[in-house]
C-alpha cells in the first residue's frame, strides 16, 4: 500500500484551487474561517452516517462504508484548504504533531 501524505494532498488541493480560482473563494488567511466552517459541516455528515449506521458503517461488507470514506475525504480536502489558507507547510505540521505526540505520550 502506498503512503498518502500531506504533501500529496496539498498538491492536489492546489490543483483544485487553481482550476476553480474563478468560482471558489481565494485561498487566504481571511478565507480560513470559512474553510473551517465547511470542514465542520463535512464532519457533521460523517457523524450522521455513524449515527444512522453505527459501527456497521466501517465494516467492509456495508455499502455505507464507501459513503463514510467519501465524507472523510471531504473533511481532509477542507483540512488541506485550511493549511493552505494559513500557509502551514507539511514540515511545520509534522513538527507540531510530533511535539504534541511526545507530550501526550508523557501525559498519563
């Protein structure tokens, strides 16, 4: 299985933003809040699937699994837009994530 990382997702989002630059909001810090709100809406769609189908939505044999994965992909797309809006690089995110991981490993 190939790794699918932040840099690849980021490049894909940049391509989407470029393609739809005349139709979508421009990527900027001012747009970041709107992207976060759209991401929260997508998280709500994920929650709705889980509420309706419970853990069965994650099972391989359930047709709702595809819908769950699609909505999670939407969340990641908006997440990457947020990173773009605030100019957060994969390297910065990795450093912060690693530091937070270390803190959480020592927390309890």
